[in-house]
């Protein structure tokens, strides 16, 4: 290679060398920047996630953001949880009053609600969610109307709220919760505190108070009440009858074919009504057929009559002593018509003391237990006779009665209608000869097996039929009014509604 050419190559190498170094340096700088950027992003993500975890585990989503907006009123998730609890208690109470001990067939409180079907396309959790929102619309609409009308809570209404909160504290202490707030949060929902619960209770109390005021304001003439009752007599009259069902599932018919079973149950029902001249002979005929059968006599309001024989009982042609046999797929009914009461009598009031006959370890109530309860009731009666006043009777009821529904109110029951109490008490209360201050002792074998000491307080001035008509007219008018309010109200679910647990 000539000197000039070698010089040229060296020159080219010199010029190329620094460019490669610059490129390498640039590439390293680019890599460093990318690393720094990734590290920063990672740190930011960690910080954000940590912050989210702190916020999520705090009460911010439950008390600091809106879950539901109703007609301009914002409710957070904790408040919705309170409404949910009240709505659930209302639902369960209604089911219990309708189905009694069979309520668990419809709703099992030991299982999650989202694992139980309310209907073909709804779980109980779905139903509770909708019921809660409906309830919130009602309460909010009524509360807003109360505010417009200038209605505020009375001292007694506020005292009721304070008493409920005080009982909440007692429950928390008794069950070893650290505070009422902890009890509420665990049983009602995250974020629910005493103050949150108080605010919801106050809103519900004012709404309900305004609703009661509104219903109390409705007035009707005697003519309007009579006309309404007459129009709804089939639903409101009390029907007295005796009934027995001969079921084709009875073991006596096991060997028969279906057609033969139907003929056998029909024949059994016919045999009963052939011997029935009154309630006693009907019972005797039933006992001949089925010695384990309980009393067949019923007193039922028309709206509660079984559909199988309701129309027959309600017929205007029905006369005392009429009988019939009604066949259905599963057997035959024998029915004896005894009476139809039109409700043209006054309500009555009573006080009573119940002494239950205690069951033994096997759940059986022995004659000795019945005798012991009888001795106790006679002792209480003798004690009352030493000071035969209503006040003394009330005092004894509070101290001794086993009836949880009245042993804090002196054993008092008011606005009683025929058929509401057990048979012996019912007969005493509605006997025209019974006067204020009269007493009787009645034994009952059934839901309340034991002895009742009954004190007759007196008759009301308003007849049962008029009272019932007014109650139903008032209910119809108020429900129409409330429906208008609710339909006009808006409701929308917001971000934190998802934090309300309906399961």
C-alpha cells in the first residue's frame, strides 16, 4: 500500500472511530432512560395500588361517595345498607306472619341470599335489592312531603329512636362486641355506624309519622262506610263452618286404584254430612272416621276462605245447616255451613294472663303439667280477688303472664273482632251478657297450651264492620296517594352502589 493510500485509510478510521463511540454512548443513554422510566412507572403503580388498598379498606367508598340518588337526595352505601336491613326485616316479618313456622320453606336465613331462588329468574338477593330501592323511594318521597308540610319529629318519636339505639348498645355489650358501631358494621354493612343508623332511623320515623298523619286525616260518612262494607261483604264477613278433608293419600286407601280412591273419599265425606246436624254431630262423625282428627270448626274471614269451598259458603242462598261434598284431585271435602257474621257489632277489649302448661323433655304436655298450670292460674285469680280492679289485673299480667305479646302492657288486647281469639275466650268476649269487669278462666290446647285468666274491659263505640270499612278505604286512598308520590320520584344507582352487599 502506498504511503498516500495508507494515510487515507488511517484518516477514514479516525473519522469512523468517534462515530461508533457516540452511537454506543447514545444507545446506553437510551437504555438508561427506558430503565428509569420503567422504574418510575413501577413505583407509581405500586403507590397507586397501595393508596387504592388503603382507600378500599377504609370507609371512603361506603360513606364518602354516592350509592343511590333519590329525587335529589344522595345516599351513600352505608345508608343503603341500613335501608336494606329494614327492608329485609319487613319482608321476613310479613312471611312469618303469613306462613308461621314454614317460612324457611321460602327463605332460609342460614344460607346466602344469592344462592336461593326467589323466582325463576331472580335470586333472593336480586329481590332484596329491588325491594330496598323501592323502600327508599317510598321513604324519601314521604320524608320530602313531611319537610314541605313542616312536620318534625315529636319528643316521643325521638325518644323511641333513642331507646332503640340504647337497646342496640345493650345488645352489643351482651354479645361481646367492642361497640355498637362494630355490631352495626358486621351485621348491617361496612361503614354503618351509630350515627349513620340514627340518621336513617330519623328519616324513616318522620316519613312514617307523616304517613300516619295523612291516613288519620281521611274521613268518611256513615253512609260511605256502610256502602263500602256491603260491596265487599263476601271478603269481609266472618264465616263459621265445619270442614273435614278425606285425603286419598290416607293409608286406608293404599290398595285402591285412583278412581276407586276418589269414590272412597267421596263416600267418606258423604257419610260425615249425612250424620251432621250441627257442629257437635259433625265432629262426632269425623271422629268415627278418623280418631286423630282435631276440631273441625272454623271461623274465617271471607278473604281467607280456601278457594275450594269459598263460593259455596258465600252464596246468598246459604242457610244454617246446609252441607255439601266437594271433590278435588287429592280427596273430598265435607262442609257444614253454620253462620255468617256481618260484623255489625262493636269491637271489644280485654286483659288476660296466660299460664302455659310446661312440656317435658320429650315435648309432651302431661296431665300433671296441665294441673300445675291450672293451680297457678287459680292462685292468680284468688290474688286478684283481693283487689278486683283493672289496675291490679294489669299488674299481675305484667308480672306473671307467659304471653309475650301482652305481658308488658298489662295483658291488654284492644279492637278484638269475632274469631280473633281462641274459641272459649271468643265466646266469653262476645256473649251479650258479659259486662265490664267480668272474668273467666279458659283452657286452650293448641298453639298456647295452658290456662287463660280473662278480664273483660268493655265494648267499643264503633262497630267492627264500620271500622273495617274505614280501615280499607283509608288504605286504598293512602296507597293511591303514595303510588303517585313514588311514580313521580326519580332514582338512579351510582358508583358505590356496587359496594352494598345483598347476598
